[in-house]
């Protein structure tokens, strides 16, 4: 197993915009796949049958975080530890670049059949990651079908209005927003909205003071929080009285974070909801 997968692990630190040639299919179809990352869960559960998944993360069964909770109910779960993974004798382990790093480090030292997914920052990167993972699990046709469905829904979005377009800001817990160069920014543009965060020196991600949101004059405020989420200090800003008062002047849209936290076919629904919000702006 070791010679087979050393090249695979080295080649498949999957970058958002990497060339298709960087992906290599494993010999045959892996039959005992383990996922250590929610985003990997979501793609794998769409690409392969549950009989080929030895385990996905426990988050995959949470309908508040996952878009594949029903599918995940048919697969065993893990909590991201190497001690759980190794006894499963996986022939492919899919992890995320920024998650379960202790387990990934140990699995790497043991020459486990490991594949790491990066975080795409564009729709093109999302499509490439879907295709690459599909090839790695021996399901290129399913991957192409997922990409085709995603592109068809994005192409069917209502035409964007001429400039100036309605402005929008995505407000996450602790006041963090998504700026230029991010997948969220591209989805806003495809929905016909101008990202207000681009007017501020935040880079692709940053914390936006509440005063800047109030004074910035956004037409659409996109709240990235589920109504049934447990209370937290990080989410307290989203319930600030000033934001509640803004609802009388600004269209507030609640968009579940599960629709665009992970790069996958579900981002089409996020874009569709954004486009609907843009069309409702006077």
C-alpha cells in the first residue's frame, strides 16, 4: 500500500485553482474511505455509496451544519482522531488542510493513504476540487454530473443589474466579513450584488466594526447564522439592537452557513437566495 499512495498523498494537497493534471486516480476504486473533514464528508457522500465509506465526521449528521445529514445517517462516524481511524483499515483518508492537524500529522508519519483538500476561493476552484476528488475515488462521471448541475444553476441566475448594483455585506459572528478574492465574494457578484466589504481595507477576510456597517449604507445585510443555533458570545453581535433597527432600512437576509461554508454543489442554492434578495431591493 505504501508505494501506491505516497505519490498520491504528495500530489493531492488540493489547491483551489490547480491544474487537472495534479490529480491522480488511485488504482481501482477505494472501498474503505474515511473522511476527517465536514467538507470532505459532503462531497464523498454525494460521490460514492455508503457501503464504500468506513466513516465520516460526526458533524455530517448535524442538519444545522451539514447538507447531507440524511445520507450521513447511514455511515459510521468519527471524531477526528488517528486512534479511531487506523483500526478501520482505510484505503483512502480524506482530510482538510486546516482541520484535525494532530491526526493528519500522525497519519502522515505512518504513511497512511492520505489526501488533503484545500479551500477553493472561486467557483472554478470548487469545480476542480469536485472533479479531482471524483477521480481519486474512481467516480469521474459522478463528479462531472455534480459540476454540470452546479454550473447550470449558476448560469440560470437572473441577469445582474447595471451598475451601480445594490450593495451587500455578509456579517458573521464577531463581525467578520468576506471581502474580495473569496468564494463568497464571487457568489455575491454572480447574484448581482456589490460586496460592501471591498470598500474597506480588510483583505479577503476581516472583522468589520458595527459602526462601519451602520454608516456604510448597505442595501442588503446577509446574516450568517442559523436561528436555532446555541447562544454564544461570538454570535451576540448578530443580535445587537442596532442591527435590529437596521431592518427597517436594510433588507436582512438569513442565509444558513451550511450553504457556503463548504465548497460544493450547495453553493448554487446560496447564490439563488442572494439573487432573490437582490431582486427584492427597491
